[in-house]
């Protein structure tokens, strides 16, 4: 019985810690710098840079937040699956 308890507790703790959620998405603002976004969402899962613009993605399962930056400042952000 204890075995199942610990398995359930591990699964709940792992899935419950995602920073990719509605609450954190609502905290994002245009004009924030990259470090402020990382303080909210944690390290990005993927970032691509093209001609001075950077697109970073944070993902947890089917939930995804994408942030577009220009000169280290947020210019656009969007979400899917939240």
C-alpha cells in the first residue's frame, strides 16, 4: 500500500510543478526583459534567433507559451493549450 502512495505522490509532485500555466501567462507583459520572463517561466525549452529577433518556447505536455523578443525585450507572446 505504501508503494502506491509514493508513486502517486511522485506523479502529483512532478506534474504539479509546471510553470507553463494560466497564472504565469497572465504575468507576462510586453516590454519585459528576457531575465524577467525566465524568473516567471524558468529556463526556455527552446530558443531560435533570426536577424536580432528571438523566439523562445516553454512547454509542458500539450501546454505551450511562446515569447518573441527583440533586443532582449518582449514584443509579443502567445499560448496554446492553457
